[in-house]
C-alpha cells in the first residue's frame, strides 16, 4: 500500500530490473560518497577543498539527471525508487558531518539533521510493518535540493557574503558580523524546510497508518 496525498506524483509503471542508465548514474553517485568524504576531511589546502567540492557537486547534480532519465525513458525501477533516496541521505549526511569535522558547521546542525533522518527512517520502518510506503513529497525534494546547494557552497567556501549583524555567536554563523559562504543561509533555509517536511511526513504517516489499520480490521470483520 502506498499512502495517498496531494504531493504524490503521477503514477508510473515501475520495472523490477536493475539494469538501466538511471540506475547506473545512481550507483556512480553512491560510489562518489566515500571519495568525497575522504577528500573533504583530509583536505590540507584550498586545492583539496576544491577537489571535494567538485566530487560533491557532481554527485549532487546528477540526482536530478538520473530522475529525469528514468521518467523520460519510462525506466523507473524499484531499485531506483529505493536506492536513489538512500544516496541522497548519504550525501547529506556525509556533507553535514564532514563540514562539522572541518569546523565549518556548529554541532547542533548535524545533530538536528541526522536526528531528523533517524526519526523518518524509524517511521518508515513502523509503516512498512503495515505495508505502507510513503511517497517523497515536494517539501522533501526541496529540502534535499536546498541543503545540497548549501553544503556545496560551504565546501567550496564561496561565494563569501557579509553577516547579518544580528547576534555574534559561533553557534549561528552568518548572523554576526563575520563573512560566511552564501551556502550558510541555504543551510538555514534547508533546516526550516527539513523540520517542515518532517512534520508533513508525520501527518501523512499517521493518516496512512490509520487507514491501513481500518482496512485490516474491515477485512477481518
């Protein structure tokens, strides 16, 4: 059973083969994750950061490409529907953890974003026991896109913009006087979207679980 909601995309035929161009791109994105993380945390120079940025930018941008190829060539597969979101989560996790390890992001940001993902993974596990699969919502897609763009800017350290001068604390970079990469503000927007998407998924999940239980009880009756 797939939960119905206003954000669910139009139904498409889902193939069970693994072999497709879109899936090949997805696997290549997955392979790039450890190379990116190693390049970022071991980068001793600006050149190393640029190498990490190049790898991350390629992995992030091809997320849109493989999705377009799958839909336009009618080669949407069960493998892609499962693995592609997983790769997105790994890209976001490796980006936020790596940026924390090189002292670009404060601790509360990876804790919040990783905690949010753990919460959603647990929710997906609970719903799977009721044979319910939640579709990816527009809010979820926008959250991923904004965070990937923000992390890419922070990895490159460019473009630099002035701080807002609101509060001078290391826990809220960009809100003081010091300059920060523009991506820092993308990350703040992504955090707001992330929390919003989590609340939306929760609402959909509660409704879907209730429908599944009612359907099961009706079948027993």
